[in-house]
């Protein structure tokens, strides 16, 4: 089972490395990690996706809570959450009809073309994991040149899931 773990940490150099090392030392695989500033100055929010059963989740939570810079660890998987990922994909376009077809796909997925070159299009899209996979699968036959994906970020729909 995949778990989405939301972590509030002190915004200090090396915190992400310490958190990632903890996973490495315990033999847990991080499927996705995203870090950014939170609404509070000096505090960052990490979103980590990890696979495992409840025992793995409990171990991860206990170990994370032992780290000095960690303020709070919360598994938000069972809650009603909104998850998103950002993807940039560069696709080969060798003719105007192909370019038009790709642009039509981009519109269907509510993505956007952010750069046009003579024989490539660069597309930006944000959405859930399935939406991203769907677009990439449909673009594959055209010739994907490069893909850049962020880690997934998530937020609970309910009002007070992390402390102020």
C-alpha cells in the first residue's frame, strides 16, 4: 500500500538529506519526495510517498519523529486528499499535422504548450498520477525526447490537518 506522508520540518540546510538517509538506512524506498516552503516562515513541508504495510509506516513515523528538525509527521493517505504532480515533456514533431495532433491532445488533457521549436514541442501539465501517465502514454508514439517530473505533492481537504 502507498502512504502519503506529510512532514513539517525546520527550514535548515541538510534536513532533506537526513530524512532521505533515514529511509535508506532502514531499507525503505521513497517513491516520490517533494519539499518546499510552507505558509510559516522557517518551516518547510515535505511530501513523501512510500510503499509498505502499517508496520513499515509506523517504523518510518517513529524514526522521523526522532530527528531534531522534524516538527510533525502525519500519514495523510487515509484522508480525503488532493494530489498533484508537475510534468514537463519534450516531444518530437516532424510535421505540421503531427504538431496539430499533439496540440489537440494537450488541450484534451488541459495541459499547455510552453515552448515551440522547429521540430519539438515542450508541454507542461499538472495533475494526478493517472492523468500524467495517460498523457505520457499517448505522447509516446510521437517520440518523447525528454521528461522531467516533480515529486507528488498532497494536501488534505479538511481544514486542520497540520498544526499552525
